[in-house]
C-alpha cells in the first residue's frame, strides 16, 4: 500500500512540474529594427524570405511597401520600420521579410535582420512601462532581458490586424 501511494505522489509531482513550466514558457522569433531587438510569437511565423522589391500599390499607406506573389498568394508587405516610426535605412543583404499568418491572412513584415529563436520563461518577461507619449505602446506585450540583450516583445497579430493597418476587415479580425 505504501508503494502505491509513493508512485501516485511521484506522478503528481512530475505532472505538477511539467504543467506550469509548459504554460510559462513561449518561443519568440527575434529580429532587429535599427539598434532595437524585438520578439514575436513564433507560432505566427510562416517562413522567412530574403527581401525582394514588392510591386507598389497606388494610394497605399507609406508603410505598405507593396505586394509580392508567394506561390500564387498575393501578400501585402509592411515595412515595420516605417510603421513603428524608426529612422529610414537602406535595405541590404540582411534585410528579410517575415511571412506571418494573422487571423488566417498571410502578411509580410520587412525587418533589418532575424536574430534567432528564443524560448523565454514567463518570469523573464516584465510588463512594458507606461509612457505618456505619442508612441503607441499598445502592441508591446513586455520587455525581456536575456543576458546583455533587451528584447521588446510585440503582439504582431494585434499590430497587423489593427484598424490603422487597413490590411483586414476588423470585424473579421475580432472573431
């Protein structure tokens, strides 16, 4: 009877330690925009492609670079630097397009370079500071310190489906 109880206790302990750990860690794709490093949920990332000049669309907002044909799907490409108000820089060999799946819609995001994929424990992520500025911090979900690196964690799904982007019907995005 004693061994049965011990076995049950061991199973409970392992289940307890596996459960919360899984819920508290998340994987982020990290990328650079200028000097800053950002992280987005890896589950939103479909693929990473080298940058190719998109076809410009008349009267599109300046942060929409245009569209590219991705295996038969016409994909809008957003310049995250322009959308987030970063200084303009020339595109180079490191410039890539992160292809995202947001609410079933495929969207490309131009970034300076992709760094790596990091698994972050929840206790490493601190809330973004409240700031009374014109900068929209609503899409920043937190800040993570990883060694010497400071990562700005971004809700890329909320950013891409926001009304200001004009990429999708907002009533569809809310479903």
